[in-house]
């Protein structure tokens, strides 16, 4: 699975001539707080392996990989950059308290990670 995912990510980055930004995943298992079932699924996924595959495939294609610290990426609004814990009313929803922007929480976080540079 990680080979397929990493190949697709690198192919998209190559087509777009993009830098690949990845969230620094240190201590991710300690930070994950989902349901028991979801925690089990995520704890069995080898995040490090996926990052390693992305990195070596990107390097082979001459693409840059940047690791982004996760600080506030899930709490920051990708529209106005307002940071507030309350922007996340639940695990899957993002709603900015400042500008009212609404999005899937994972989508909002991924936009923030992509916009780091």
C-alpha cells in the first residue's frame, strides 16, 4: 500500500513540478486520539515507511521533500491564518472562529502544510 501511495504522491509532484511537504510525524502515535477501532488501524500503519518511500522516490526524480513541524497546522485557518483550538469543533470539521471558513479538518490541515514554504 505504501509503495502505491508514495508513487502516486511523487508522480503528482513531478507533474506539478512541486516540492513535497510532509508533516513531521515524531510522536504521532502518542498524539492520535480517535476511536478504538480507528486508533488500531492507524497504529498498524507504518507512517515512517511511507515517508521513507516518498523521500527516496522523490529524490530519484530530483524532487525536494520538506518536513513541516505540525505545530498548529490543524488549528490554523488556511483562509485567514487565525489559530484557535476552537476552530476544530470535532475531529473531522474545521470552522474558523475569525472568518467563518469551513472545511474538512484534514483538508484544511493539508493546505496549511502545503503552504509552509
